[in-house]
């Protein structure tokens, strides 16, 4: 559980931000798998600029070790974001993400990853989109 409250002053505006993250990981379901669940709340209030926003969301993932060097993961998340000062009536976005990845670790220092994610946003102001993206990455640890 993580709770943060920040007050930031600048020449332009004052920002008050509150965020709460609650995360839970469980690997006792089976010998090769793990489950991670999360809840999030975030609120930003500006004194001058009309950029206030509130967001709340949840996420979950399931990972399974196929072999000692290969791991498969599925992830999903859902977030609602409110922009109360966007134009006159405000705006609310609902965002859903689904994805999967494969992690291959041929040595303790090297990990290669391939992923694919679908991101969809439904907006009350007509700013909807659907996006599919993927990629590959590598990580090498020197120590």
C-alpha cells in the first residue's frame, strides 16, 4: 500500500496531488505461476489552470514459467479518468488495455522480451481510439 500527498508551488500554479496504490502479488497458486492485482486512485487539483483530473483503476496479470528460461504473461487493466473542467461539461474517459508477453532469459544477466498490447479508450467527448502495439526489448545486467 502506497499513499502520497504532494503540494507543489510554481510561478504559474499550485498543484495538490493525492495518489493511492494498492498492489498484491501471489505465487502460491502453482509452482510455476504468479498473479498480481492492483488498485489505483489519483487526484490532481490546480489552483489556476483548468487541468484538474481524477483517475481510478484496477489491473491484473498472470504469469506462467513455461521452462526455466521462458515465461509467458497476460495483463489487463481498466482506468476511468475524469476531467471536470474540460470545456463546459467536463469529460470522462474509460480506458481498457489487454496484452501478453514472452520473456526469455538464456542467462542470468540477459533477458529478451516480446510483447503485444491492445489499448482502447472510450471518451464522453468523442476522443475514442483503438490501438494495437507491440515490440521487442532486451536487458543486460552488468552486475
